[in-house]
C-alpha cells in the first residue's frame, strides 16, 4: 500500500469517526531534514569536530570561482 493510499484510508476513517484529518504525506519533510541537520551538527560539536561540512566547502568553492571570474574580467578591461 502506498503512502497516498494509506493517507486516503486514514482520512476516510477519520471522517467516519469524527476525528481530525491526518497531515498529508510529505507535509513535515523539510522540518524533519532541518532537525536532522541540527542534530548532526550538535553531535559533531560534542565530538570535538567543526560543525560545518560539505555544504560550506561547496559554497566556498562556488564563491571562489565567482571571485576569480570577476578578477579576470577586470584585468582585461
């Protein structure tokens, strides 16, 4: 049974019993991912490691590439 079918069945049962409808599948996915990221950062700090990782390095690489492009464009003018 898929999550959509399960949701529809739960919604039907809630309507028959007069209970509030359950949240739709995927409603809280973003919040769960943010809480997981926060938890992993917290555990890293407790372990004595820096609280940043791949995302910060990727952002630095993109920013560095952008800066290099701008400096090259200025030097040719």
